[in-house]
C-alpha cells in the first residue's frame, strides 16, 4: 500500500492539533482507550466537547498552554493509503522543530485561521516548506464555522495567499475551507459550504499523486555497511548495504563506485524478503557486485555517465538550530548521507527574512531558528547533488564538535569552488529580493 508522509504547520492556535485529532477520529484511526482518556480529560477541564487536540499534544506544557512545542508523529491508514503525520509547532520560537518534522514530508498542510487571514507566520511556513523541497502544498482555511462559512472570506484569503505564493517555487497547491472542530470538509464534504466544489481534505490526501516526486533517473546508492558473514554457507559473500537515495538499480547494470571511479556490474540485489531484479527508493537493500573492489562506508555506487559532483566546497541554505550562533570561521562536523567530515564556515552570504523574503547581506551571524546561505569547506571531498535534484544527496546536517549536538540543517545549492559572483541557483532563490535598497535597509 502506498505511503504518504505529510506535515502540518500554521500560526499558534490555528487548529493544527485539532485537525489531526479530527482526521484520526473521523477515519477511525484511534483506539477506544485513547478516546476514553481524552474524553475524561476534556470533562475534567470543563470542556463542552471532546478536545481532539489532546491526541497529539502530549507534553504537559503543550496541554497547559494549548500550543504545540515538539513534533508529534501519528500513524493511520485508510483502504487507499497509509499515512505518517508530523504535527509541527507554529511559533517562530520552534522553527527548528518544524524543519525537523517537515524534512521528510511529501506534502505540507498550512493552516490559516479564517478570522485572521494570511499572517506573517503563514508566509514563513509556506516558505520553509518550499525551501525543504516539499512538492505538494495544501492551504487549509480553518475555523470557517466562526465566520459563518462565508465564501467571500474564503476567496479573499485564497487570493491573498495565491498572490504571495507566486514568488515561491510551488507546483501543486490546493485550497480547502474546513472546520476542524466540527469536521467540515475534513473527512467528508460539508453541507454547510455548498459553494465549495473541491475535495475534502482526506480525499485529497488519499488521491494526491506522489509517484513522480521520486527521482528515478539519477541513480545514487550511499554505502552504509559492508556485509561479510564469513560463515561456511557464505564464505565468499560480500554485500554492500544501504538505502537507495534515488534512481533505479537493476541486476546486470554497469555501475561506478565513487570516489575511486572503479567500474563493475551488479551481480545480485538482495533484501530480507529475497532477491530483486530491480530496486528503487526508498528500499534498503544489499548490492553484490561482480568484482571484489575496495569499497567502504561513505562511498557511493552510481552510473558511469551520471555521477554526483565530487567537491570539498559547497554553497547551501542552512537553518540554524541552536542558541550559539553560526559565524564565519566556525568549525563543525558535517554529516552527508553515510559520510561524516569536518567543515569550516568560509562565508555567510546572507541571512533571509522569511516573512518578507528579503536578503540581509550585511549579516555576520545566524541565530537560533534563522535561515541563510553559507559557503562551506570540508576536510575531505563529498559526493554532492543539488537539493533540487535529490533531497537525500543534497541535504546534510552540521554537528557541534564538542557535544555532538545537531546544530544546523543544510540544503546544497551549488557544489564546487567559490565563485566570484553567486547567482540565484533555483526558482526559490530567484524569489528572494536582494536589491541594494533592501540590503541597506536591513
């Protein structure tokens, strides 16, 4: 059965947790004891109805304040599809948590309170979703019951958001008016909004096509482990295990191992369930080659004429996730696929105001939850693709050398030597305003 990963985002009190609770409740995705527990808690607090947000807000501070702080993952399934939900926080203070939860999502739901309209936080969350390469966006205009299910209010918000979204690299965007509290247009179509002719939220989630989102052209297999049982039954067995990052590998294909450049052919592809003739992402497999080559963890198997860039310099958009700021000259561990190297921050190109998309080219640091473009040098070459090409081989994390904490998440824009002039490398970057007037004002 097909699997869809999606995340929710929105301003504080826009109803993210309530929406997920409603999805689980109406689709029969919760157990009876869970329902009984939140019914007891709701009665104890004097609520007139069941507070479905309690299904995802598990931290005590979340329940006391009525906000989402940490990422909560929930799982459910319908006859058509399996789902993994990441309920991410909306407050700017927890941007790093949102980035973490949304980093693997196929689809992002941005909630907007129909009473308040499009806010700066709505812009922030849509921008971050686009930055993370999430291909599908749903704008759920919530609390329609509090504006009398007004079509005029819905159309105003839809127009405002659509005009701003033109600045971003958004290819698939769907607007749905809902009431998470009462279940309007969440699982079933609402009779209260006959003017809306689109699908319910669950119907859209079940039918959105994600098959073309995976990169099945650029074959990349980062080697994670060398399997050598050295038993009597498998005396000469040598398998290279890992998860396929992109592309399709078939038995008999000619492949190249990087960084050595040695060529060979695939002899077998094995999984826990047996052998395969072909494998694609996100399968975890063991690949056996026709020749015995010197291959170790961090190497990559790919096509002879379709290879990633081998470089120890890169430009990347980076989200900073710790209190100690990123500054030029900072030294970190950089983990990319299965390889970890040392890295130094050569240059902070600019910091982004994610609410206005303006670049601050005079910035000398990135603080907690801030996003900017940095130039890095590494102690050893990495096998890099742009993030636009592959979210796996184009993404990395930065790790503090002293305490091993993850301090930053990066998305590769360009791999290779530093350029004299750095152009916009993507449609998203082209949307950022870097005029001298803006930079000076910032």
